[in-house]
C-alpha cells in the first residue's frame, strides 16, 4: 500500500497463514495451540446459545492466539451419527447420509455468515473418522478396558429397531402420569435407568407400533479401571491449564457424578443397536465379534474422535497435532452440558487407548443463553436461530459483539432485543465508532490525511515527560492503556472472553477521554500545532492497537479500521507504542457502525414479534402446551388464540401451577411408601452426605468404608422394593 510509514521491527505484524502454502502445522519446541469447539449435532439448526457456547467462542480464542503469532489450528465439524439422525431420516423418507448432507450445508452457511473461521470444517461421516474411531476401539479392547454386558431394552417390532430413551413414552410406575419419557417422569421427577421401567411403553414416533422387550449385549468401557490414571492426569492437567471448577470437577479436582453416590465411575456402554454409525470392528475374539455383529459405536464415543479425524481430513500429518503433548496445548470450548464428555469420557478413552495423545489443556464452558424471558425453541419458533440473524439486516460484527458481551461465563444470561439495540447505538457507535471516526476524519480534513509530527521520529515506546505541556496527561494515558492491555491479555489467556471484550471497550473509551482531555479541535491545531501532533499520533496508534484488540471479536470491523488507517494487520503488543509514524498517509474515514432507529421502542417490538413466534401465544394461553409443558408440542397461531392475560402474569401462573402439581405428585408418591422405605431412604441420603464430607475433608473417616456402607444400603432398598413388587403381583 502506498503512503505507508510503519515502524520496522521484528514481530510487529501479524503472521497470516496462506492456505496455498499447505496446512498449519505445529513448530517443534514452541508453543502451539490446538482449538476445538463441541461438534454441533447435525440434526438441528443452531440457535444463538449454541453459537456463543462453542463455535463463536472458540473462533474468538483462535483469532486471539493468531494475534500472538502462535501456530494455531481450529477444528470443528458436524456430529452426524446416532439415534436422532437415523430416526429423523426415517421420518423424512431419505437416507441418514442425505439428511446429514442437507444439514451440514445449512450449518456451513450459518457459521460462514457469522464469520467463524475454522481451519478445517468437516464432518464425522468420513472414511478418516471410521478408521481412527475403529483404531481407538481396538486399542482399548486389546488393553482389556472393555467388558460385555447384557440387559433388556425396548424394541419396536414395526420398525425393527431398538429404541433409545428419548423415543419411548409410557405410564410412570410411581405416579401414573401417562406421558412419562423413557428416562424421566416430568410430573413426579422419577428417573428411570431404562425405558423398560415404564408401564404400557409406546413408540414416540408412532404410537400404534408394537413395543417389546429384548435382551441386547453391548461393550462397556471400564471407566472404573481407567479412573486412577484419569484422576492422576486430571490433577496435573487442571493445575497446568488453570481449570476452574465446573459441573464435573470440584475445586479439589475431584470427579463429581451425583448418580454414583460416591461409588466412583462405572462401566459405560459404548455400542448401540443402530444401522447409522461407525461399525463395531472385529477384534478377533469369536464370542465378542458375534455379540457385536450389526452394532455401531455409540455417538458419544465416536463424536470426540471427530476432532482428530477432521484434522486427518485436513492434513495427513494430523498426528503432529494430536500425538504431540509436549509442544501442543489443546483448548476445548463447549456448553456446560458437554463438560463430562470432555473431562471424563474422552480423556478416559485416550488413556485406555494407550498411545501418547495430546490431551486437554484448558476447558472453556458456558452456562445457558436464554431468549428474552423464556428458552429458545425451534418447534415453537421461539428465539433467533443461526439462519435468522441475517434477516434483521444487522451485520455479523454487531451480532458477534452483542453475543460475546452476553457470553454466559459464570451464570445464565439472556438475549434481549432492547440490549441488542443499546449495544449497537450506545457502545459500538458512541464509543468505538466515535473514537475512530473523529480521529481519522480530523486528520483527513485538517492535515490532508498525513499523520503529523517530526519526520525523523523513530517511534517505539512512549515515555512522556510530565514536566512538558500535556506531558502529565500523556503519562496518565499511557499508564492506563498499558495497565488495561495487561488486563486484556490475562483475561484472554484465561478464556474470559466476555471480560476481555469489556476491557477492549474500556481502552477505546479511554481514547475518547484522552481526546476530550486534550481538547482536540481547530483551536489546538492552530494555537499549539506540536501538541496537537502529539495527541493525534497517540490517538492514531491507539486505533492501531484497537484494530488488533477487536480482531478476535469483530474481524470485519478490524479490517475496516485497518483500511482507514492504511496499515497492515499487526500482532498484539505487550505495551503501547508508536508504530504508525509521522508522515504516514491515512485512508478515508468511514462509519464503522450504523444507528438502529428505535423510536418509542418500535424496532424492539417489531423484532420481538417477528422472532417471538408462537412464544407470544404460548406464554398467554392456559395451558401452554399438552400437559402444561412449555416444550410439550405445537401451540395455536396468534390469530387463532384469545389472549386471556398478560404475558408475565400467565407465565407466573403457569410456573406456580407446575410447581404445585409436582409437589402434589411427590406427596402422593411419598404417601404410598412404607415406613421401611422412608427409613432406608433417609439413611441412604445421610450416608451419601457422609461420603461426600469425608472425601472433602469436612469429616474424619475412611471414604472406602463409608462407600461400602452406602452400597449396602442401596442394595437393601432395592431388595425391599423387589419384594414389595413381587408381593403386589
């Protein structure tokens, strides 16, 4: 570019990888960053909560890592196997692969619009995936970490397939509720280890289909056997990677599994009776191969293997990333419901496999993003889904900024249209947009676009002299910027992206304050030209710094800033410096953002109505859905409904009624229990608390002995209920 005058120093500019030169590969002996986001399941359209929870967050961290000139690879793709895909394909009358291809393309278009820059965006229905998944399975088998278990399962005689929990409904054996799901009763909250516990089970897809119970044998990974090695790895990894506590890991690094009652991890089935999936490979043992004939590998076993398999589709040197723990740091991004699979199951699989894998360095999980005062629901048209965002006419940068500013890092957050508009108008436009436009426009108009100052200035570190005019103001300015820059790096290194974004905005705000305190105007230019030049050089270089600070969050906005600066993309510095030198020619000022007109809240209301869909109705009718459940099924269209009350009142009434029904059902169930049952349940609860307290060091004792007591009590209760059931028959 002509007219540029940029300081020449090593490491100033960002290294931008050219795909034509080959794949990104790690550099031996250096820090290399491997990033994954939880593979989005192919059988749905991602909503804003899905996007902020995994793909967008991972993209931000990948872009940040590249601003440090660290070799970085970001991998993701669609998770395509499993029950839901096979069933959906049956419903649509197409093959599972055709269904996956359709949704893969939809996902591709959505992430492309959101400017999510994968190094490789792939899918799990590939030959590479099958090969690597089967290799892992066979290695685990050969190292004796599998065992076969047989259990009864529900089977649809009409479709000729075993049914997963989510596709079985029936009558709850405890409260008699007729629409209990295969894993839990929504009325009394009783959970079932198998849908075979339901009375009168029926196929959810077609209630006329005949359901039977058949035994089926599956391979189970011995998580109990892997647990010692897993805990040893976890204790070291969590310290090195600075993990925070989450739903699976305590502050002491202990694995928390509430269903286990302190018993530790248990064997977990990793095969399924399906047709659509990675075929279980032959292991050379006739009995086992016969038992596994026609079965596929469980989707939660093969899905995380999608990370290395998609990398293998990117480069045949994939092992340089995935079997290189000394040089590669693995960062994984996901919603909180995926934490177990990435901190327990996947690491346990890799440890059982026995090869030297690159394992989790840092996990970044989010809580839930809700929509206004409800939840996203595709079936009810509630909320903005990935393919709806562009319908608003607002650019990806604004969407990325708002979602990241609301990233639910420590607690649930909510997407609110009013806040979305305010974020654009009061934050982006009035803060960042104003600072960049005011500064560049001034240089365009008053100085023929040339950065003022001494022609021989070498640039570099800024050391203002407090005794000179404006020196103290500049010293305070530089000190504040450097302090916030350090804070920004710390937040981003720790994957605290929301705080990192807020800090970047505070640096922009400090720029506006600096212009105000310096009195930048025509009078300063004519009366104190040297001082005016100092102010403008500082401001221009702060804009250059902002271009890299905002690059992870709003890449197009960063590109727009660089075009106005007429400067190449820079790396992230450790301190503020003069890198655009006097004499440099700027480009023309442009507005980075456009105001969203919202007179009397008109635009906010219009978007609420447009994207509230049936939720506008659902929260105002009684009941809100079949059985009173918000997600129970289709509700009437707005035009067909007579609204009986305002939205908030109906919502509160619905919640209160659901709470009353749940308490009544629980009370009814409790009333049917014998004194022996209640006494044993009380002892089990107390013993479970004792086990937990001993493990946490809150009470003295032998944890193993207390666990043994807990197991015995549970067995005693199970035997009691078995005898009562037999007596009733």
